[in-house]
C-alpha cells in the first residue's frame, strides 16, 4: 500500500522554503487501474478537514489505493466484471475483495461507473463460488497455483487456495445486500446469482455435519501448523448441534475447534439478508424461508453452545467450540471476530453477553491481547506473539 513517508534531509532544505515532508505515492493518473470521480471528489473534500499532516497524507494515498492498484474492470458478455487482487498476491479473496470496495459503496450514487465496478465484483464473486464454494481465493482464470499440492478434493486451476472459511460465503452476500439497499439496482440478481446462493446454503448445511463429515477436507505439507487441519484434514471432532464448521479462520489459520462462533454469527446475519433479497427481488418465498430457518437454527445454537461462563468476565461468547462442551476463549483481530459482532449486525454493543466478551477481549484474559509502550490491541496466531493488528483498534472504536 502506498503508505511510506518521503522525508528529504533537513540539512539540504533551504531555510527560506518550507520542507515538503509528505508527497503522494499514488501511481500517475494514466497508470491507475480505475479512476472514480466520486472518490477523487471525496479526497478533495476531506483533505482540509484532516489537520494532522501525516494522517492527511495517509488518507490521500490509502483511500483510493484499491482502485489505483488492485482492480481489473471490464465488460464481459454485456455485463460488468471486476477482479480485485488482494494487494500483495495476484489472486482474489472473496473476503478481502468485498472489504476492499466497502468504503466506496456510499459514493455509488454519484458515480455510475463506480457502481458498475462494484456490480462487476458481485458478478465475479458469484462466478467464483459456482466454481467451488469451499475455496477462499481465486485466480483470474485457469492459471494454477503454488498450492496445487494441497491435499483436498477439488484443487482446480481456477483456484489460488482452497481453505474452507464460512466468512468467504458471507462477505459476497453482505456486499450484494448493501449494494441493493443503496442503489435499488437488481441487475446483478439474475438466475445465476440465485443458483449461487442455493449452493451457499447447501454448503452451510453440509458443514453442519449432521450427515457425517461432508465432502471437504484439507491438509497441507508445511512447517506451519496453522496452515493445515488435523485428523487427515477433517479437523477436530465436532458434535452436530446446529452450528456450522469452519475449517479455517478469516486469518486463513486453522481452527482449533470447528465451530468458529464469530463466523457463525456472520452466517446468521448473511442468511437473513439473503432471505430478504429472495423475498423482495426473486419473490422466492420457499427459499427465503429456508434461509431464515437455517439462520434461526444457527442463532439458537450459538446462544446454547457458543457461550461460556468465564471465571473473571462472566457469561461471554466463546471464540470456538466443538459441541461437546469444550470452548476456546480468545479473540483474533480479523473480521469476523467476536469484537466485531455489532459491526456485522449480529447484536447490539449494549448486549450483556457482548459487553462481557468485549471486557475479556481487551484484557489480559485474552491470550492474544498485547499491551506495551507503543500501544495495545489484539493480534492472533497469524502474526505471532506481541504483535497487534490495527483492525482490532478500529473495531474497538466501531463497536462502542
């Protein structure tokens, strides 16, 4: 990301001229992948409101960075098509791509081309899910991947990585739902998108594991334990109680217990959003009712099996459980996380169990909470001990 300060040596600066500490690191206009008039106008309107010079410079460079450097937008068979690389890897994560364009959604009303770009991402995400609903990251075509040696069932050339993460199917619904709310445009909601959503619901039900282990397992030959699952790729045993298994977390790290509660919370919200689209756009009441019933089942299971009586903090939401009574009490900075439950729309920040959970997260009772002279926050196994991720600090502010 374009976020490095350019500081000319002060000894060479003229005493009669102001020193320019921060300069734009954006690509030249002609080399930017996509230029949005609404985004550029927002930058100009916001600049004078940010008094801190470094923060102002960071905003100018970072806010448009997704459009400047990561999007590939075109028309394909008369429909918009958008591929968004994650930044440092030439592949598209369903989660990351949704989050990368999220800040631009309110600006669509002032920029038709920006709206088309986001519609194109909705189209491409649905296409990716139809290739494989268990994959988390995709190539821009059948290009293959250095993860082709992973031991899993369907590692085709279109996939970059095939880690099953519940949130990979939730983020595209969240993006499509809010796109629809803001634009009232239903052009993305065609027969293919509906078939994609049927596949999403089918996958969620498979991973409730009521009929056995299901069709997905994953193991990797590696020296990083969090990059692979135990028991020949099936993960730790779970008791079918209505929750959905997520083999990996949004950090792409393996779960310890299969029922990842923040991701199940996200699934509840997404299924209810999907039910609304199916009712209002498709007039498909049976499928809408199926989505609502599944959401209600998962929600009830969270409240029965996904909470824990913490000896210090009281009744809290567990991070992971297995349905047998075992629970992991911690939080990871990546969203979905327990801290972000109100941000995602699962509960109010005033919810008593959430408040207790938040107290646990932002304290020494969370094994991945770190505090030092430079700051404090939540990290996770992906970055190791004594590192915090800015996402946790953002969510602390978002969910007050």
